[in-house]
C-alpha cells in the first residue's frame, strides 16, 4: 500500500503540530509501529518548529511544504522552504549532555533528538530553497511480517 | 495539554497529560512556575497521561529543575511512558532528574 500527502504550512507556531498530528493519523492507518510513529513525528515537529521560528523575516513571502510518503518499505518526509539558508544537521550547536542542569542549555536538543530518532537525514540548498529529507525504513521489524 | 496539581507543604505532584510541544510549552511552563512559586521545592511530575513531548517540553523541565534545585529540593518524574523515557535518555535528562515508578516513591525521595 502506498500513501502520499502534501501539506502547505502558514508561518505560524501551531503549524508543526498540525503536520505532526496529520502524520500520526496516516501512519497509524498505514500500520506503522507506534515507536516509529512517535519518533518520526517528533523529528518532523522539531525541524518544522525551526523553520517557522527562524527561517523567515517579517517581510518574507514564506512558502513551506511537507510531502509525506508511506510505502510498505519506508516512511519519508520532504520539507521544503524558501527561507534563509540553514542546514540544521550541521549548523545547529551540538548539546553537551554531560553538563549539570545549571550549566545546560537546550539549544540543539531538538536536532540531537531528530538525528537519534530518524535513520537517514539529508539537507540540500538549491535555487533559493532549503530541502530536508527524512527516511525511516520499516523493514527492520521482522515481527510485522511473521 | 492539561496539568493537575496537588500541593502538600513544600512538595507537590503535577500530573501532566496530552501533548507538550512548542505550541503550548509556554502553558506548561506557567503551570510549573505557579506551583514552585507557592513555596514548593520538591516537585514530582507525573507523566502517566503524557502522549507526546518535544524538546520544547524539555526546556520547561530544565527551568523547573534549576528552580527546585536552587530552592534546596529538586524535580522528580514518575510513571513515564516508554517513548517519553527514550526522549529523556537520548537528551541526557536522566542525569538531571530521577525517574520513579510511582508518585509516592518520587515524593519520598524529597523527604530523606
């Protein structure tokens, strides 16, 4: 079975949740294991929260799209925006997890979680667009095919 | 998201349910601040009804950990669903706060 869904986002801090919940609904219908549903929607939420929070100036004419694609083998998402160039996979500060609560900052934690929770992440800047792709294989769960 | 609170002297249990993300982390922050501002130094956050939490929720927990540590107590979590526990582990938050099975165990950790 194959499902494809394209979503267009407004520049609004509530939009990542709409995408995360839409993803969750389709993923559950598609039979994606609950652990993957949770981790992948967290990654989507973190990356989109970055985009709606930091990618655009007030004067910009923002375009943000997300394409979700489900097959039997994998779940993918492609996030595209015409905001300022930003590669969260490289440009976000890496958090120091050994610091005390008093010295910790939470900058970079969202990206740290995203990298830990999604198998393959790629960033590309092309013709004025940021393009992030997330790929999570589903075949690593043999019990699903038993 | 909803936060139900039970305060008992200088300790309190905050039972959080639903989703905590960047859209409503501010509400979560205000709820925990309001509890701590009542003179609570030992705060238990019961996560049994928590469906989802992103790094925006971790930021709120970090602030509450600092404030309760500074007050001579601390913050403890209990009844954490498995996928939320993984968020705490990957983010290193298990080193900043203790995770207990029950609210009673978590509260007892402040009276020793």
